[in-house]
């Protein structure tokens, strides 16, 4: 074999080696790029899941705060209503009409309770809404009996019927008030979803 053919064969083999190594490098870089894209996609998917979970947790926390505040406002308004009813009963039992300020306090507390009952319909719990509605209705009945009792005191006419109506509605209100307190305690003391998991982490 002459030197020219040998050189040509050696050159061809060398060129083939360059092609093979270049092709191998290209395949390796393409494989590496593909894996990098896959890894980035996995990380992006994980990030999307984390953002969605955080949004869900933030929303749950926000709605729980709204529910807790509404429950506390409801308890405050029922307490205010109870206070005005006690004052009215004491005054009327002594034969004295309650002042205009006591009437106004009742009206303001009753209006606020009605607003809070509406909010409970949005934020829950539903049982607290039901108790709140019952309390608002009973409080109005008591106020009606109060007004009739007060009229009887002012006119000097018998008030036994109105006193009985006042006391009966008060007992019903107290039962609903007790149920509302139980529901509020259960709701306000319930741990937020995921608290036990968070503690375990």
C-alpha cells in the first residue's frame, strides 16, 4: 500500500473520529438541555402548587378571622341587649318607666345584632346564625312586651299579662343565648386546619 493511500485512510479515520466525537458531544448537550428543561418544569410545577396552597391557606385564615370577629360582635350585641332588658325589668318592676336612653340602647344593639346575624349567614357557623336570628326575634318580642308593660305602668292599668309575656320570652332568649355561647366557644376554640400537621413539621 503506498503512502498516499495510507495517508488518505488515516485522514478518513481521523475525520470519522471528529464526526463521531462531535455527534456524541451534540447528543450529550441535547440530552443535558432536555433534562434541564424537565427539571425546570418540575420546579415550576412545584412552585405553582406551593403558591396555590399558600393562597388557599391565606383565604382560610382570612375567612376564619371574619367568622371569629362576627361571632365576637354578635356576643357583644346580645350582651348589650341583655343589659338593657335587665335595666328595663328593674325599672318597670319599681313602677318607673325606663329612660329614653335605655330604649335607644336597646334599638342600637338590636340593629347591630341584625347586621351581625346577616354576616353570620356569610361567614358561619350556620348554627350561630340560627341562634342569632332566634335571639333577634325574641328580643323584639320582649321589647314589645316591655312597651306594653311600660304603657300599663304609665296609665296605672294591670300589667300581669305583659309581665308574663316579658318573662316567658326572656327565658326563651336565655336558652338561645346559652346555645349561641356553646357554638361560639366550639368555633373559636377549634384549631385551624393544618395546625396539627404544622406542629409535626
